[in-house]
C-alpha cells in the first residue's frame, strides 16, 4: 500500500490552493496541470462589493470571458450567501469554486493552503490525498472510479459522493469536496488529448461548454507536469498577484 510519505514521490496530478484573507478582501488562487487562476472578493465585512479574477493559465480560447460572468454572479451577494448563489454551470467552474472558497475564509486571520496529490494508476489503483497547511486530512483510494477507501464509502463511485460529503462538518466537508474534484480532474493525465479537445461534445456544465460558445472553443494553454519538477504550483504567486516572467520547463 502507498504510504503517506511516498505518495508525493509518485508521478501524478498536483493541485494547490492558497486563500489569503485581508481586512477588506480575500483572495483564493489555484494551480494544477491545466489551470492557474485567482479570484479576489472585495467586501465590507458582510457584502461582496466587487469581484476580480485573473486567468494566468486556462485551457480554452473562450475562458477569458468567464471573469465578467463571475463578477455579475457574486457582486452584491452577502458573504454568508455566496455558497447558496448557484449558477455554477454558467460560470467557469474553477473560478466559481475559488469564489466559494474565498467567501468561506473571508473572516480568517491567517492564510490557508491546500495541496492535492493524485498518483497515476499503479496496478489500476489510484491513491489521492489532500493536505491542509502541510498536514494530511483525507485520502481516497479507488479502482476504475470505485472507492476502496475510506471504508465508510467503499463501493461508491467517485462521481457520486455528494450525499456523503454533505454529512461532513465544516473543514472536513470542504476538504472532501476539493479532493473529489481534484481526483476527477486527474483523469486528464491518462485521457488521450484528442478526447479532451472537442468542446462541442461536452455537456453544458461550465461557461465554455454552454451551447452558444462551445462550438467555437478551441483547446489552448500550457500543460505542466509538477511531478518532481523544478517548479511547484503557485510558486509565482505572492498572495495577491502573479510574478511576471515565470520560467517553465520546455515542452
């Protein structure tokens, strides 16, 4: 069995979140193999006054239009109601998730960092783990998307965890939701690129895949492999902005 210590040494998907609260704003950032984005909610302590998004790296030509939709979705909404706002499918799902994560941590007095590690299949078995501020929180193991661990959800599809996640409290629920989505995204490492590159075939589950734009969306964007590489997710993010001139490995 893969141990907590050695999963980071195995080839696989890496995803990192950083949430940085301040008096009048909170910023949430994410980077993984395919995405690098931030969302900042400017607020007065109770209401989201404005929303600022940055797409440093995105996979489709249509993605740059998504920040305007996110701003319309959440500007004027109470921080306490951001998670209830809905409209996820009309938004970039990654920006939407960042907005919810930011709102949940707006009153924190220190940053929060999540790291998701999903190893590539080994004998058809996948191990995935989420760490909060460096400490392991939750681990999934699955074979062909059927969970084998943790024991309480063994036999459940990776895609059918909402009921179980909803039974969890606070930080545990947040970590489980992030780990489920990260483990699903990790499929991109083993799915042939041609199967990921025709937006017209995708269900309407995000901004780019809506009927009025998926026919024009083209796959673009640099794909990075963070496994034992010279760079790490969000290593060029200072908590508020991205550093220009980041050096990435030649592809």
